[in-house]
């Protein structure tokens, strides 16, 4: 019996240690119509490691949050970290959104999302514990919109060998839907006839050769009417996009950026300077 008790205690100790090392996330912050956490790809970091955090936003059923360009209305989530010597925190990455009807408008956003955030640990980092301190803000909407914000604090131990967290899978799944950069030969954008914005892209590779469907999400705000259907034609390495301009449109911006979803499984982001 004594041996069984000792084995049980050791087993429980191992489980607790594994949980501490691998399940690294802040407590769930519950605010009106949404739950928010900061999660980590690694439960333990080491010097010189590049990894990801994740801002997890889970609205109530029927509610949504926004993409980097919210569409006809809304505001994207934001997160800002307190600077730490030897720790470089990048800007959030944006998984592909989908279109969300909102009254007479259309928005771009998510019913649930993890925004991956790249983070690098310097080889000269001396601290044994990385104390991450961030402030997140968001707008969650249904028939009405409710702004929110929270302080998120996460302590990540620094050891000689990095260890993956149980939260890594959620971040990995989110990264799979972050668009890849499309290498371009060039692009054009004009305010054409009938109040349309016309964009033409020339990819370096024939990425549209076998495409059956293409969906367009503009990164530029106040460029096109998100509620209007885009007319998209493509062949081999060329795609032409025509969409009604936004009611707030002023002029063609110096840089045009957007995301193309090909056959609901390939995600490309493009950007070019308008000459």
C-alpha cells in the first residue's frame, strides 16, 4: 500500500509539472459577449527561439469580431505589449476572414479566431522568466456593438531547451489560414467606369491556372463597397477584379493590398505600389 501511495504521488507530481510546463495561457477574461485569452505556442522558451503567441477571441454565438479591414463598419482587434529587453514581439498575423452580413452592410471578420503573434527571444536574454504584459482591445458585434479591453499577463519560463505547449495546435491551425505572400510581376488599380474600382494582378507563377473560385478581401479600407459583389476573372497568372467603390472612397491609394482565397483552400496576400 505504501508503495502504491508513493507511485500515485509521483504520478500526480509529474502530471502537475507537465501541466505547468505545457498548458501555457492566461486565465480566460470574460467580458460582455466575448471570452479572451493570450496563449503560447511554447510552454518553456529558450534563448534564440522564434515562436508564436496567440490572441484568442471567442464571441458568444451570433456575435463576431473583425478582420484587419472590418469592411463597411467595425474596428479590428488590437494588442500592444510592454517592451522587454531581448524580446522582440511582432505584429499580429491575420487569418483569412469571411463575409458577415450586418444590416444593410457587409463586414469582414470572425465568429472565433486566434491571431498568431510572432515573438523572438534574443540569444543574450539573461532572465529566467519572460514576463509578457499586453493590453488588448476589440469590438464585438451582433445587432449592436460592444467595445472591450483587457490586460493580459503571461509568464514564460526560459530554460536551455524549449518545450511545446498544449496551446500550440490552436496557433498552428490559425497560421494555416494566414495568407502567403504572392510574388507579383506587377499590378494596376484605377477608378473605372460606373463607380467601379478595377484591379489587375500579374503573378510570377500561374497560381490561378486550375482555380474554380476566387474571393477577394481588400486590405485597404474605404476602397470598395464590401456589400457589393466583386466581378473576378482570371487565367493562368492574371486576375482582374472589378467592384463598386466605397461610398467613402476618395482616391486610389499609393499602395493596394488584398487577399485572394482560391477554391476555399489557398490563401494569397498581394501588395503593389500604384504608379
